[in-house]
């Protein structure tokens, strides 16, 4: 599988769909040489590389009702974040559900994490091979605007990578991958009125005009990305795995039943696509 990339966008709690997909890949020992992830996709990608089957599902379900995990009161008590970022990116991986850093660091796969530089409004990419502070980079990539504080890393102020590169297939292609598997957690385009987001961003980030622009342009960038991968798919240059049936789940949902259904759907969709995926990946 030379020059095959695995592209994992975000989606918040909908990222549990990707957890199901990568768990199927692990079950079948299907190893792609290059993975690029955003936000929840980066978190799932790290578990895929460390070969920790079931870790993603555990993180989405086991602590769902823990007030340290997702709690609107956290906006007043936990560095202005609805998500308990210290809990998610420190206590859980270091103590409660130990992340296998040794296996991750020894893995041969290329792994890229996408974040957004708040001073330029542009995407930045952190490479596993460059002395990566994995938890800090994933925290930056997952820091949603308005509900999470900026993350300071390598002298940059960072937020959610989806703001600048929500489906980083072009990064994978630029890095030399002529075939790409893209896992989408929801394919629908958005018609959200950008002016409302831009107005809100001006209140939150008055000293960062470029991140205001990135937030204001987000839905156009996202829709353009969807158009691009759909066009690439028609040309046989991209293989898309996406939910085969609708399951209602928003980015910060705490609906346990639907989270489990979406995980199983991801596993089943990957299983159903397995033969076609192998054919796509192995054919020149």
C-alpha cells in the first residue's frame, strides 16, 4: 500500500464513527503508511497507530457523564472550556486509560496532526517524526472556537484544525499520496450563515483578525472540501467511507445510545467496504 493516505476529519462526538472504522482496520491488520487527522480524527488516528483497539469507543462512552468531560459549567471553572481539556488530554491518557506512547513512537506510519494558527488563520501540520508533543498537538487540533481556549504550542496560538483544513486530503496528496481513503462523519453540506459566526468571532477574538476570517469562511471552506473529494471520488482518486444511514448526533451530544449506534455503524460500514477498499488500495 505505498502512497496510500488515510484522511480522518473531525466531527466532535460524531468522531465515534471513525473509531468504529479504525477499529475494523485494526481487527483486519489493515495498516496504511500515512495518516493525517483533524481534531477527533487526529485522536482516532493516534489510537490506530498505537494499535489500541477499542480505545476510541472507550473515550467516547466511559466518561460521557463525568462532569470533568463534557459540562457546560466547565466554561466557568475549566479555563473557559465546555470540554474538560485537562481531563481529556492529560488525566485520561496519562492515568485513567493509559495511551501506549511506546507503540505509537515505534510505529512506522507517518502521522500528521492539523491545527489552525490563530495569528495567520492558516493550517499548520505537526509531524509525528518531529519530536511531537502528541497530547499538546491533539489538544490544539481539538480546541473548538468559542468553547475552548487557544493552545500555546511552539510559539503559536492554536485552535481547531477544521477551521483552516477540515478535510486535509490536499495535504496528503502534497505529501505524495496518489490514493486516499477519506472517512467522513457527516457528508451533508452546511448552509449556516457565516455573518453570525463572524460577528461572534469578533467578540471573542478582537486581537486575532485572521482567525475571525477563518471562522467566518469556515463553511465555505468545508463545502469546497466536500466538493473536491466528491469530484476526486468520481475520478477514482479517492475512496470515501461515510455513514450509510442517518444517526442523529451533534458535535457535543451526550446521547449514549446513538453514540454506540454510530460506532457500530462505522465498524459495519468499514467491513462492508473492505473488499472494495483493498481493490482500490492495491491497484496501481
